[in-house]
C-alpha cells in the first residue's frame, strides 16, 4: 500500500512539472480582451521554423511554417493543429496578419493551452503556389481543393515523421480563416478518421453544402470532439456560416456558433484562434455550446 501511494505521488508530481496544463473541461472561453496579441517580453516564447516537404500530390517541394510551443522538447509528444490561410495569402499570412505565435505564447504563459505544434501550410496546392496575379483564376481556386490530398498524403506524414506528433485522430485539429475556413470544414468533416477538432473562422464560398459536409449525422456526433464556427456579423460571407449552423442545429450536431461584431478581417480571425486554441485537446462539455451563441453579439473582442 505504501509503494502504491508513493507511485501515485510520483505520477502527480511528474504531471505538474511536465509543462502540460490540467486537461479538465472549461466552463466557457470568453473572447479576447486588450493585450491578448501584444508581445510580452518576460515570458517563455515558442519558435517558428520554415520547413520544406516533398509533395507527391503537386510534384514539387512545398513550404510550410511550424510553430513549436514554449518548452518544446523532442522527448515529449504533442498534439497538432493545422492552421490554414485565405485565398489571398500563403503560409505566411497568419504570421504577417494574425501574430499567432504571440497569441499562443501569451495563452501558454497563462496556463490556458495544452502544448501543441501548429502547422501553417500553403493551402494553394499547385507548382506555382504564390498569391500573385489573379488569385481568383480557376486553376488557383481549384488548387485549394487539391490541397486536401497534399495535406493528407504529404504534409501530415512529413510532420509525423519529423516532429514528435501524436498520430491519433483525437490529437489532430484543423482550422482556418475564410478560404481556409471552408477548407477546414471540408477536409475536417470529410475526414473524421483524421481530425477530431474542427474550427472555421468566416468560412468562404468554397464551403461545401451542409448536407455534403455532414452526410452521416450520427457518425459526426460520435466522432467530433469539437466543431467551432465563428464569423463577423457584418461579414458579406456570413450566409455560409448561417446555413451550416442551421443544418447542424436541425440535425442536433453539437457545435459552437459564435457571431461577433465585425467584418471579414483579422480582428475576427485572431479571436477565433484565441478561443478555439483554448478549447481543443481537452474534455469538452457540449452542454455549454449554446452559451457561445447567446454570448456572441453581446461581447466584442479587443480590436488590436
């Protein structure tokens, strides 16, 4: 009995010193407040690297950014979030417009995140994947759909071979803004054997129709850990969020639907990342989801 108590004490001590936050479900995650995306000097910071991976899907080498959290160690295992950009961006759009590393560093300093690797790829899967010329050209738009195969068959295997990533579906999340928000819904809900956590911030017209996104309602209910959709109330693309929410609501598929004051910009998308990142890879109480819809229009995030 004494040895058993000692073992329990050792396990508790190890968990407290491992750098992992307690993974209990939170009551509710509130929107960002002033300073959430302000660089803090006197805290630990994560690191961002540029990687190059071979894409058999595209037939060339492609680039992505990888954020590793404060205290990152190859001897630990990590959850992974794939974070996607919009139609006018590339793998650097989040970095240049959203300061994800600052937002996440600040949340880690407050003990609000489960340690995760964040991968920011180029979602335009074609040989010339630069965001130049006519970004609405048919071949460039089609390349965003092609990225599904690049992601599943090339990028994810590369990450899981070269980083200490947990390879279970419950340890993979996908989220994105605008065009990337549509991709996150399409690819996440279309591959529930690969992703258990899906976040979409201001999803664009590339979003599949709801009945195509969730053809098997019972499967989605069983396999989804969290589906999070946010959008600005004055966003011209709000209808794509509304129709998805209406279908999910009708079919009683648990999800968070958060509509806040604002348009189609990084104010909304940064807050989406702020909220979504705090919810993933933890036990989630779906009975709280309705509170986000109620809170939405009554609470505006900081405009930074």
